[in-house]
């Protein structure tokens, strides 16, 4: 008997708790940042997970996620019907939930809907506040879900899409889900996330700021605030809060679906306020952070230009209760301060060190001197082989 039929015949491979009716969940992505945190929670709850991704396991997800799921290696740059394992598997299983972390163009969403057709119960799509960058927002307040409306004029639409291709494509993915639902298709939720922070971030943006502060005495390029961001309010969201909400959405009533939700912290700090908080929590308050009005000023947050988002809808309808920003910052700092010494994170350590060497100094060995002077770590070492 073929493997996917064996799995169905024995009721999947996992033991479940009596308190939870296990769900069959298809996770597209699920091996990095928010995806791994979500997968870990669903595994702990006793759900049956099929993860579809290219086979890259980030941070420690190879040990915390991979052994407890059915993993199918597929590249969504190609149509999923070419993924033989998934194509065969879908005929044997009904997926209560699809959680999509990895669709960056509309064809990828259409592909899932076409392949699985009536074998999906609900679809949770991880979107971005970048969608507002290609819409005709007509106020200066924090962005609302209702602001995600493209300009009526075709020429203006194309102009805005050209300025932010990522936001354009994420909004196209949303539009596919809305259109198919209007025709009686799968219930959906769109989660619009601002800059995500927390442990195991594959972009390393928070960690780079943290290292930039810690190693400032060894680096030529000093940390600064671009002048245009001085009073600019930013939105962030905690990766673990998002993971908790996704788990909640897998079994909440469908009356919450067919909606878009902004998810952000209650606080909307400026970049200067974020960095000052980091300094206090790292115990290095004596480092100055000047304003920089030069064209080559480096900044890692924000990733959007329109400012903060309003999460009131998620609070009202989903009981969204984000972790206070100061606690998020403290927990995130603690994780990365530990990660720089953790030999389980060799790949991530290599990448953060290379980033520091590439962007903040012309003398790469200065980063090694800083790691030795600040953390007492000798680099390169036999484990990292830098």
C-alpha cells in the first residue's frame, strides 16, 4: 500500500489528547520564524500537520518541527500539481485548515485552491501591511483594513504597484481569496502584519540592531536615526502572538472569517524610542544615537512608508491582546544574547556575523575583536569555520 494511504488507514502517525479533536492541517511554509512557532503549537495540541516547503529548516526547526510532521518538499515557484507527493496525498485527506505563510504571488494561491478544490475547510493567509502602500489611503491616521482599496484609475494603479511590488503581489493574493469566496469558495482570513519581531527571525533585523549597539566600540559605521524617521510612528507585532492567534483561528467560529485583520502591538514607538529601549535593556545607555540626514543612512525598520496600523478590528472580533512592547523587547533581546553563544544556531550566527562585517565596518576582523571583547567568544572557531 502506498505511504499516503497507509497514513490515512492508521489515522495519521501521531498520538492525540482526549481533550482535543485533532485537525488535519496543511501548512505552506512552516519552517521559519512565525511558521515554525505556529507548527510547534499545533504539534503540541495534537494536530496532524503536512508541511509543504523547499526543505530548508531554519534555526532549530529541523529538530522542533520536522520529526513531528509529514514533510513534502515542493517549490511553489512551480505549480503544485508538479509536486507528486502532494498531488497524491490530497486525494486521501480532507484538510480542515490551510495556513499559508509562503505565497508571494497570486498564482501560488490559485494553485492551492485549484489543486485541493473542495478538500479545504478554511484558509488562513499571512499577508502584510505593505498592501496599504499600493492603495489610495485618504487619511493620515493609522491604516485600517478598509484602506486596502486600489486606486480606481488604471494608470495610477500601475504606478503604485510599480513602487511596491511586494505589497502589490500580497494584495493580489488577498484578492484571489476574496473573489473565490464570492463564488461560494473557501472561507478565508487575511492577517496583515507589520514588521514582525521576536526569536528566530530569518531577516535578522532586530538582531543586527542589537549587535550594532553591543559592538559599537569596534565598528566604524555608528548607529543613527535617519532624519525623516525621527518622529515617524512604527507598528510591530510579536511573532509568538501571531502564532497563538493562528492556532485560535484554526477552530474558532466561521463568523470570524471572510475578513482581513491588522495585527500589531498597542504601542507605536518611533525608531529612536525602540533603540533607546534596547539600550536600557542591554545596559549600555551611554551610547549616543545621533540624527543622520545623509542619503546613505542605514535603517532596518520600518519596511513601509505609510506609518502605523490600527488593530482595533482584531481586538473587537478576535480578542487580540498583544504582548506589551517592553516585554517583547526584553524577551527578544534575551533570545539573541543567548543565540550568539548557542552552537545549535551555527548557520544563523554565521549570517549575522557576515552581515555585521558587510555593512558596519570595512575591517571584517573588527567584528571578531568585538565578539571577543564583548561576549568573550573567539571567532572564527572550529564550529563556525568562518
